[in-house]
């Protein structure tokens, strides 16, 4: 709870600085007594109070009535995020023009008109960007991987998806994705955590349980928990109805467990790192599995991919990062990867272990993707 509160405080602080800067720029262009200045102040103030209120409601395990408010709040935050970026770009433009005297003299008498035109462009452009992002959210791509391992492998098609964030994604869209996955005729379906961002009691009445139950895979549908299952007490829940829910959905949980599927493949699923003091060490998790079979590790967060090779893992699949979800956060992940060597999205061979971090299917906060694309990952294993 303390870490979650700290995270929310950081988000609220960053948002407050951004909206104050945007409002400051707006009042430079449109005086506070003008109708546009008053509208900017009232809209920013009202939506900011609404956003902060909804943000801190996340401290509680709320029911489905909260979801529409969350969607509106996070769409507003996305709007402020992009307006803030465009304001910074215009400020940079003004700084650059001060270094070019002829351009500065030409712009000086026209600057107020240019600023107002840019403000109108910013508003229209960002609104259009949000509409595009919500449409693009519904259009994931299929990523096909053929991975070679030094062991006999089954001729199976494995489909993996991560970060469904059901509660953000509608039941109708989930049914569409289930149809897409079933049309691929997978032998195994893997769910890589953060399936739910809602109270477990709402999974059935909102239609998600019936949709997931429709997944067809002869060798089974398997899932691990992510951080959101921890937040909403789906993971590590002693209520027998939670276990009954997963039985109804025909999903086998790999909660710090490993098992052999069809005498041909080992699936090992780790608990999320939010259970840092209770989850098994990786060595203990795979200690009793036959090393002669290919081992596929499911770990929601891609934090410890470097150590998978040390324990004979052939393939590790992770999610959590959403590939940043919104541009330019994906570029930020790329920069971090350059400096710290970690993998935040895509494929990498780490000392013989095939590692893939998927961008996921859903989204955090609001159903929107800008500059990134959701993924359904299709994996074929081949023997070297």
C-alpha cells in the first residue's frame, strides 16, 4: 500500500506541474478576464480535481462503477500530456528565434497571432490524436517467432498475450481478440499477467469470464498473475470463489509452479515481484523439472531476464511495459535499454535463452495507444 501511495503521489505531482505550465502559457495568450482565459481556468481546475480524486480512488479495491470515471480521467491526463509536449516545443521554438535577430524582428509584431493560432492547432491536433489512439487500441498486430532450441521440441503453436487489463478493455473487444486467437488454432495459450484491473467479483457479470472461457487450445490455457492481480487481491486470495472462477474460465494458474504439458514441454510461471518476500527463487521453481524438455518461463515483469540462462530456461516471456503505450514513452524505454542493458520490448537472445517482452493487448488507465501497437505473439519451437 505504501509503494502504491508513493506511485500515485508521483503521478499527481508530475501531472500538477504539467497542467500548471500549460495554464500559465494559456493565460499569456488569452488574458484571464477573456472568455477563453476563463474557460481554460475553469476546465483545467475542474478536470484536475476530478483527475486527482479518481487517481487516489485507486488505493481502494473498487467495483465496476469506477471504470467509466477512470477512463475519462486518464484520457484527460493523456490530453494534458500531449498539450504539455507541444507547449514545450513552441517554447523551444521561441528560444531558438531569439538567437536569429532578423527572424526575431519579423516575428515580434506577429507573435500573439501565431501563439493563438498554435493554441488552436494544438487543441484540434491533440483531440484528433486521442480519437486515433482509441481506434488504434483495437488493432493489434500478430508477431510470429520461430525459436530454435537444443532439445527435442513438440510441433505446437504457442500463442502468448499479456496485459489484457480487462476493465480497460471492453468485453466485446475481448471477444473479438478471442475469435482472432481461436482462428490461429493454437495448441497452447499463455496469458502473461495483468489480465484484470478490476475486482474479481466483476469478472463474470461484465462478460470477461465467458469470453476467456471461449479460448480453445487442446493442450490448455495457462496464466500467471501480474502486479494488478496483486493490487486487486485476485492473486494469493484464499476465497474459494476465486479458484472456482478460474476453473470456470478453464484457465490453469501457474502461481510459482512448474508443470509438464503433454510430456513434451515444461511451463514455469513465477509470482509477480510485488510478492518479493514470498515468491520462490527461480532455481527452486525449476529445480524438479526435467531438463531434457524445453522450458518456457512466464514472468510478468522483465526484470531478471539475464539470470534465466543460468537455470536452463530456453524461452522467457514477459510483458508489463506496454512498450510505453504512448509515444514518446517507447523511446524512453529504448534509451533506458541502451544504458542498463535490460529488455523492455521485443526479442533478444540472452546467452542462448530466447527472451521476448510483449507490448500486450490492453492498456493502462484508458483504452488508447499512440505510437505503439498491441500484440498477439505466435511462437513455434524448432530443434537446432
